C-alpha cells in the first residue's frame, strides 16, 4: 500500500500546473526553456514549487477556500443517496493547504487564521468520513459502478485496496 501512495504523490508532483512568471529566469541546462516575465506556462508541480519559493513564478493552481470546503461538506451531507464529484488530488491538495495555512498562522501568530484552519480540518475530516462510508457501502453492495465517476483518484486507489483486501480475505477465510 505504501508503494501505491508514494506513486500517487509522485503523480501529483509530476502533473503540470499553470504558473505566472514573475521575473526572467533561464531553466537551461535542466530544460530547454527560458521564463519570460509576465508569461503563463505549464510546468511540473515540483519545479513550479521550487521556483515559487524563490520568487520566480506564482502557481496559478486554485486552492480550495474555507468557504468552498464548507460548501463541499454541505453538498455531500445533503446527498443521501449519491456521492458528489470532487477533483482528483482533492485529499493531497487539502492536506497541503491546511498544513501550509497552519504553518503560516503559527509563524505570524494569527489566532483568527488558526481558527479558520481548525474549521477547515474539521470540515475535511467530515467530508472524508462521509465519503469513506459511501465507498465502503458501495464495495459491500456492489454499487461501485454508480459512484466511480465521482471519486477522486485517491479514492479510486482506496477502492482498489479495499477490493484486493476483501478478495484476499474471502479466499483465505470465507470462500465467498
């Protein structure tokens, strides 16, 4: 399982992300690319994050705001019979967003931001629990085809791990 999670994280950091170039920079000899101030380009996330830390680019990848996270939670709670669609890498993005905001709040001593982070953490945990219960029921009842299109890539990995574990267990003990 750890291999699959590591591969998923690597897939996320290798995925291209749009950036706004803040200042001229040459990526040669690493890449045959020169960044021109004011341009927008796509770069692998890991390169974009390094360049952003050094003030060369700004990542334009939209993060989920606390209000949007609350809306997702509310929407998922309202849907009694269906799992709502969330984007791939939702869990990775949310975990990173929450960790980054918490670090910023602690560094700046911002109590209000810490409260926002705590609310985001609670909403994120609630969303995760709600969705996990949907997934487990779908695996139990054989309704994965109904919900699969609305799952994030992290959840699809979880579904495969659950199915594999259940299959191994059934073959070993239950002969189902």
